[in-house]
C-alpha cells in the first residue's frame, strides 16, 4: 500500500478525515499546535500542518478509489497527468516523527533569542525569560552597557 494526497474543501479537513475513516480508509491528517498573537493575547490553536490536504494509504487496486471523490469534504486526489501522486512511506513516517518532536517543544523557551518588533525597543535583540500573564513577556536586553529585564507585549516578540 502507498500513501496519496487528497485535497479537501476549505475548513473541512476534519470532516473529510472522519468520513474516510468511517469507510475504513487509513487516513493521516497531521496537525500541530500553533501559538499566535491575536488582539494582543497569546493563543494556542491546533492547525493542519498542510492546510487543504490530507493523506490516505491505499493499494492501486483497492475498490475504495472510486469512493474517494464522492467522500464528504474531499475535492480531489492530487494527481499529475491523471496519475495519482504516490508519496513514499518514509516521507509520511518522517512527518509523523517530526510532529512528535514539535509537540514536545511548544512555544518560546526561556533563554531563546528573540527580536522585538514594536514599541520603544523595536529592532533590538533580546533573550526571552518568561511569560507574564497572557499579554506580556519578560525579556533580557543589553541596554546602556547593562543587561536589563524588560516587560514587553507578547505581540512585540518575533522568533
């Protein structure tokens, strides 16, 4: 059996994956936790690693091929010259392994170098120390020949 990519309808990846699994089709819809700043607040959200796409594991002779395009949420099988594009099992395994390591990392770590992108310290490099609530962070900057702890909005920090 080989892996193939499917394109799903906008915002219907979970629906497509659920319907494929209900048909006993092996499906892989990789997602990662993404930390974003929304309205000045730090928000963690689970998002698809490949927006618009998911993967299925099928044999070329499997009768389920006929049902793929009519599955709810699925737009098409990714193909080149009318031939479904096969994806190596090694690549899918590498993605799975990478997801495991990303899940363990999560967010900005204390001691990580960051850039400040707004406010009085715009353009200065800093060392992240800690979050202070949802909207502020404490960073260490080099200022006036001394290291200073400074509180900045989370939205001002760029990795």
